[in-house]
C-alpha cells in the first residue's frame, strides 16, 4: 500500500525545501515540546513568551502582510512597517513580496486554475498541498510592482531566510537564555519558536481551506469564500472571508460590532495613536446593498422551486411562503432603489432605517432557508 501511495506522488513536483521544513517543525513540535515540558516543566515565562511571539507573528501576517501590504487598506508609519516585516518573517510564510503576490493572484483568480490555493482542487490542496507540491510553473511577480518600490519590503525579501531564522529561533532562545540559562533557552526555542510557528501557520492555512468550504455567504455567492466565526477565533478576525472577498480593500473583516476581529481593533488603535492613517471603509449603505442583492438572489432561487417538489400536504404552506417571498422581493427592490438614489445624491441614511432594512433582509433569508431545507420529493 505504501509503495502504491508513493508511486502516486509526483516526486518531481515536490517542493522539497518547504515540505521538509513543514514536516520537520511539525515533528519537533509534537515530540520535542511535550518532552521538554515533561522533563523541565512549563512556567509562566515560557507561556508568556509563547503568546508574545504568537500575537506578534500572527498580527504581522493579518495586519501587515494581508491588510496593509496585499490590499493597501491603510497607510503605516515606519515603526509599524518594520515590526510587521520582522515578525512577519518570524512566521516562516515567506517574504511579504512573495506572500502578497500569491494573495493578490488568489483574489483575481479565486476558484480557478490560476488561484494558487484553488479550493476546487480539494480541501487539503487549498490548506497545505499547494505548498508541498508545485503543480504549475511559478508565475511572474508582476502584480506587486507597487511594493517593489518600497526599499524596506525589498530589504526583507532579499534577506528573508536569515531574518526568519533570527526572529523565529534565535531571538526566543536568546531571551530564554538571558532569563534562565540553557534550559529556558531550549524552552524558548521549542515553545515560542517551533511550536508557535506550526500553530500560526496552520491557523493561516485555515483561511485558504476552511473559509472556502464551511460557513455563510451573506454578501455574495459569486465565489466560494465564506464567513466563519470559528476561523475568526484562531486567525485574529480573518474568518469573515465572504465579506473580505466582496470588499477586499476594507481594513475590517468582521464588519459587525459583535464580530471577533482583533486585527481591526489593533488597526483602529494604531490610528488613534498616530502610527497608521487613511483607513479604508466601505459605506454601510453599500454593505447593506450587497446583502440585499444576495438575499434577492436567494429569494429568486426560492421562487423558482416547483410546487411538485413538496408534499401535497404542504402545498398551501408553500404557496403562502412564495407569496411572502414575492412581497419581500418587491420590498428589497424598493430598498435597493432608495440606497442607490441616496448614493447618487450623497445623502446619509439613518442607522434606524438601515437596521430596519437589515431585519427585513434577514427575515427573507430565513424564509428562503426554511423553504429550501423543507423541500422534499413527492
């Protein structure tokens, strides 16, 4: 069986450097870290060091590589830029230039062959397979010309490997050495270094796989991107992926007040202390309009369901549902017209009116979901 499995692997397409690093760090994290804790224990210093590096590297990817550099969602002063370039390197997710080039191609070609982590090739390909195997020729980095003009980004790109080793392995070990000698240095290397790399990377990979497979699509069903509050919990708010694909230049992913998006909160905080500026936001009316368009599409799908798809005993109920859907469809058309008119006239719509319309939309979506869920062959 193993022989057949190995024969199916395109060995000439394996990205050996990346594959050996990913597998090696995983093995060390799963074996070395528990062994260290067993022999030397786990104290508050090691836990604190882990979380400092976890938050620093995780936010450097989400706030820095993703929202700042890939999508230009805001502008940052040099201290912030240097921080995300240094600790972004510590995530071992390649240079900012390479990362942004891949991500911009993902948005441009989502769900198609030129998408680097195309979900249509399977969950595991989108999660990690695209890194382990190079099934397509390496495309030119012609979509990051703006970033190539930045000397600090180019500096990180040219020195990415040495920076990654210094920031991810040597720095936590050195801090541990200064705090408590060689035993603490070993713990810093294993826990704040290797184990943290594995966790941060796997959380990042979930955006490419989990958020294109499970969740809701309240803003658009044009692509596979979905909102997942579960993914948001482990990716500093990146899990609201359907919103992000529809409004990729907004500095927020979790646009609703109750949605967990610490990256958004950090950007907002940095703007208040003057370290970032020019935060890009999509107007509330435009967001609501996207919800209306998608809800109307779902309603239209519900209206197209034939009566014969339901039991005869439910026919009267189905007819009542369809009447309700038709009324909601008309109302959504009116709301859409009012939103478009207000945009043209540059007039503001009150929060009360927006909330009332949003309640109507959610009511319509719930009706459609119930109707589709209860559709059964006669």
